[in-house]
């Protein structure tokens, strides 16, 4: 083979390979009926409050929780896959004796909860099940994260969702996240997705409107791995940092308001999943 022929062959291979790399793929959550998926969730919440002033008071608190669950794909429906989910164990740190006993009781008495998972990743509870189940609090309101249309490597899509604000009962944060299909691995079986977004507080009917001295904003980032053969997210890591400014009210003696408190909340979450052998 001469140099000219080898160069033409190389160019042909490049032109053949290029469409394959840029070919759009449909990313879906669609587990096989009968599969049992084991999931492990780790979540840490770090809260730090700082009040500027002469003493510059700072206080902090960190809590962690681990939840082990099983999800069994039972049936395909028009709204997604119907799955039976069971909480196997829950652990919290730090934990008092009372909270440990409560967690053990809830884990032992946990009843199967029925969950419907849409192909774009949204999750919703379809029955009452156990109102104290950790699954209800963690997975009960998971928003959709995937594009409903095929996407190519490097392509982005945006999702808007709402999440509750732990620092304000009844208050809701609006999240706008941009996702990107970074690459495909294992001959296209594994999809690697990155995510970045912002969050802001929104006024709802169930929460008091924020005063002039109150503000909430945040940023989030994360990665997602989808096993396209398994039809499930096997690794999801996310971090959200929320900064709030809370203006203190005058005391009973009518003294002027103190300096506003700055509150920083960092929530780190890691969810792993695999098919039970």
C-alpha cells in the first residue's frame, strides 16, 4: 500500500467515525422488569451561621445520613416504570439514643412503597405506603433530569425544578440546571453527564413572603452516570451551596436591629446503584 492510498484510507476512516461519535442517543430510565436494584444514598448537610459584629459569632452544625434501599421493577405503564421500593436500613450522624431508636423502628416497620419512575428520571409516589419511610422524603419528589429528545455528545439541555428549603418550612427554591452529555463509554453503554445550575427563593402560598432583609441564592453542580443497558442511573453525585441573609428583628426593648446573619448551607449527596446478583 503506497502513501497516497494509506492517506485516503485514513481519511475515509475519519469520515466514517465522525458521524458515529456525534450520533444522538436517547437517554432513558427504563429498568428491566424483574430486576432488583440496590441503592446506597449518602448525604451530608453542613450549616454555618455567622453574625458580624464585635465578637463575630460563628456557629456550625453537620449532619449525615445513609440509606440503603431496594427497588424492584414490576410493570411498565404509560407514565413510566412501576417499582416496589423497600428501605433496608438507615443511619444518621450525629444521633441521639432517641433518634437511633426511631430510625431502627422505622427501618424495621418500613413497608414497601410503590414508586413510578418516568423515562426522563422523574419520580412520584403512587400510594400512601409508609408515611414515615425515608424513601418518601428522599425520592418522593425527584424531578426529571433527562432530555426527552436524543442528544449528541457535547449537547446541552436545561431543566427547571422546585426543591424545598430546609431552613424555611414551607418555602421553596427554584432551580435552573443545565445538563451536558460529556461522553459515552463501554461502546455507548455508559453515558457521562455533568450538571451546573443556580437556585433562588420563590414565594409560595404556604410560606410567608421574604422580608426586605432576607435573601437566598445558591449554586449546584454534579455528575450523573447512566447505564443504558441497565436502564438506570448507577452513580449520581451532587453538591449544592445555599447562602442566606437573615436580618434580625428588634428586641423587646426596642433596640435597633443587629447585624444580619449570614447562613451557608452545603448539601452533598452521592447515590450509587447496582443490579442485585
